[in-house]
C-alpha cells in the first residue's frame, strides 16, 4: 500500500519511526538521486510501515542546506513523496526556544515561519517552474494547515499534553553555526518563537505540490538571549532532547506523541 502520510524526523527524533508496524527500510544511499545524510542524529533512510493501521513513510534523517546541499537538493525527497501519492507531510525538527515562555521539552506546533534563507533569496522553487508539481507563484499564507493544527491541538488536549504543547512561529537560519545573542533577540523581535536550521524549504516544496502540512518543533534548548548567560547552544544538547524528555521531564513524547498526529483516513 502506498503511504498517504510522510513524516520527516528531526535531529535526534529518528527513533520515532520505531513505532511503525510492518516496516520496510530503504537506506537513502540505495535510492537514486537521494542526497546522503552527514549529520549526527540523522540515520539517512526511508522507513515504510503502518502507523495506527495507516500506511506511511518516515524519513529518518533529513538533509540540510548547511551540509553543502542546495535548497532544491534538500527538498528532493518531498517531490518523491508527492509522486508516491503522499497527501500529508508531517515535518518535525529540533529547535531552540526564542519565546521566553517556552521550556526545554515543549512541543511547538508550527503556526507559521520566517525564513532568513528565503528572504535572502534561497528559495527551493527558484529557477524554471516545473508545472507538473505546481504553480509559479504558490501562496504561503496557509503553509501550515489550520485543520491539521486544530486536530493536533485537540488530540494534545485529550491526551493531557497541553501543559507542554505550544503553537508558534519557526525561524530558519542557514547554520551550521548557532545564532549570536543579537540574532536571537532580532528573531524574537521579528515574531519568532523558535529557531532552527531546516524544515522551511521542505514546507515550501510540499505546499507547491499541494501537500497538507503539519509542522512540529521539539524545543531542545533555550536560545541564549542574555549576555550574562553561561549557556552555549550545542548539538549534543539538541540530540539529548528526546532522552531528556523521557528521563527527566517524564513527558511522554515517544512513542505516545504519535497519537497526537492526525492521519488521513
Ligand atoms: O534537522 P533538525 O532541524 O531537527 O536539526 C537541528 C538543526 C541542526 O541540524 C541541528 C542543530 O543542533 O539540529
């Protein structure tokens, strides 16, 4: 059965694919034209299987612009998903919290994004438009579908997750260096609630070809906003995010958080 839902696992979140039943796994290096994942915490394979009885595909390991790939290359898998018949894309990521009310371990459903890459000219749709996928000038004001967001929020409420579930604006910066304090302050002043290095190009290409999108950020660290702070962003802390959730905070991200995710019937 072909998957109707594709899930992209963020940094340290690849283990989420473990909950699929009847798995069939393809390493990315065996798939023609797929990039290679070079980042710790991104295994680099497609896992096909059933989630709550519905066929879906999980990308365990995504590709990032900072790895040296173009924004078109990092979004190649999205068009493959579209051609496979996928209708819903669930993008997850690890992100730093800019919103002072956010805590490590919070889950943020993405309401909107600000792309420092996109505003700077690095849009994955740049170049000749391929009409097989979508129109030249796609709208992005509805990039994150309200119905999916509401459904996710309702599920979170039913599960008693509301104390650590947020909604907010995800900011993309190119990476791989983390943000300066002034940059974090600027992104927050612009309306950002979380900052990361992925997701937005995938969402743009997904919306271009008409996929419905739900975005989920796991807040793995608080962005440093204060010159007196001794905190320093680092990838080890980001990768520890999921573990920290389970062990220290007792938040049932894995595997129960999947129940939060609305799947098409
Ligand atoms: O793939 P995601 O966006 O989850 O990964 C984040 C951004 C960088 O790749 C890395 C920084 O620690 O984690």
